[in-house]
C-alpha cells in the first residue's frame, strides 16, 4: 500500500475536475479533492513521526478552511452578479446588454 | 486488507464526486471521500489528524449542502445508473496502483516525538500561529483593497458630474 500514489491519484482526479467541469460547485469540489490529497500525503509521509506531522497539519487545515470560505464567498457573489453558476455562461452584464442592444438595432 | 478497501472507496467516491451532474449527489460523494480519509488516518494511528479531518469535513459539507441547493440549477438530464457504476469501476481500477505498487520514500526522522512535544518543544505552535497571522493579514489587505475600490467607484460619478 503506497499513500504517495494514492494522493497522486486524488490530485489527478481533482485536476481533471478543474479542467473539465464548468459548474462552480464542481470546481470547488475539485479544489477540495486536491487539498485532501495533499493532506493525505502530508500525514502519511510523516507516519514515523506522527507528532510533528499532525501538529503541522493544523496549519494545513486552517489554510484549507480559509480557502474554502473565500471560494464559497466568491461563488455566492458570482451567482448574485451573473445569475448563473456555469462559468461558460458568465458574461459581464454590461457587455451582455450591449450585445442585446446591437442585436435589437440590427 | 481494511486499509486497501478504504483506499479503493476513497478513490471511487472521489471519481463519483467529479462525475455526478447533480450538485447534491456530488457533495454526498465528497462526504464519503472526506469521511474515508478520516477513517484512513485513524486506521494508521493518526488520531488527531482523523479528528481534525472529521471536524473540518463536517463543517465544509454542511456549508456545501446548503450552497449546492441554493446555487445550482437542476440539470436537464439525470445521471444514468449504468454510467455511475462504470465510473465506480474506473475508480476501483485507478486505486489498484496505490494498492499494489510502492514508491521508495526514505524515512529517517526520529519517531519519539509526541503531539504535545511537537507543539510545544519543537515550536510547531509558533509556526501555526505565524501562519494564522499571515492569513489574517492577507484577509485584511483584501478587505482594505475592496473598500478602497468601493469608495473610488463611488467617487468617480461625482467627479464626472
């Protein structure tokens, strides 16, 4: 059993999700998977010295939680401002209005 | 044997979290991933890490369930059961290298340091607190920049008049 390979697979799944998915919640889940893979690697590499690895893990968890909070706040802002959670449909409202106006003028 | 099964379940639930179209199902699969990670920590003797992972995971998941319901639209097509099973099988295949192969990782660090010793004698708590201070500074800078931008955008129309 090798936890380095396991965490690398988790990282690969997260990166795949980041590259292919367009839904904001899915992107957030992908980032969570990457963070979980990193945490797993960190703890399992320190199995011979669990005290130190677990102590430094507190910092990793606090950073992870702060990142999650910021991303969730951004999700809410994007949903409020653009009305969608699909990143391929996010267009600045002003430019969308201009496009609509030009289409109507034509 | 239990560790291998938990590892396979970890990869399968991670694959399903990415694959599902419905946000709530994805979050449920992510819940499985986080809880199995916590279980893996506990099985390897890292009890503090398991407890931290469990607590952080519960908080993240509760927020994610709420925001998943609030922020996501219902997809036009439902995920097929057969394709979900196929992704599960793919996850099981992806977990095989981790179970059967090993990478040489030298571990020459002394193993006599306990959790409390690491925090107090080896100054880990200092590093953690410094990290928190840096985080607080980063958040503060972000707030200041946001406020400055907000005030400058309010002033611009007045100048134009």
